[in-house]
C-alpha cells in the first residue's frame, strides 16, 4: 500500500457524498419527502450499479477469450469471474424482498 492510498478515507474512496446526494425525488405540490419515491430511486440505482458490475466482469471475461492464444490459467480465472457474477445476480434475487438501504456513516 502506498502512502497515497493510506491517506484516502473510506468515504472519499467510495465518493459517498456524491453517491448519497444523487437521489432527488420529484415531489409535486408538496414539501414533504415522498418515501416511496426515494425508495424507488435508491433500489433502481442499486440495480444499475449491479448491472454495471456484471458488464465489467463480462467484458473482462470476453477480453480473455478474444486473444489468439488462451492461456489455460485464464480459463480458471474466467470461470471464477463468471461464478461471482452469477452469485451477485442470485444475491440480488434472494434479497429483492428487502425494501430498504442501510448506510452507515463513517468519519473521514
């Protein structure tokens, strides 16, 4: 670990301020936040982040197999990546009944 990475906090590394300020439910004719709209935004933003992760893993696997020569050690790596992508999808399906997001605030 370099000195630079030691100085980055959890909150900074994950850009939590930016992430947690990206939910802006549109509330018509009311000054009271609509909890169902906030829930909708958070759940579907999480889905989009999972889709981004799945696409990243699939692109990585695809690049391994696009080479003219495939090293045998890459096949295990691609299989492991594919398995982790399947696991993430299964976790999402198993936890779809959870209608909340718990965020622990951390100190910088």
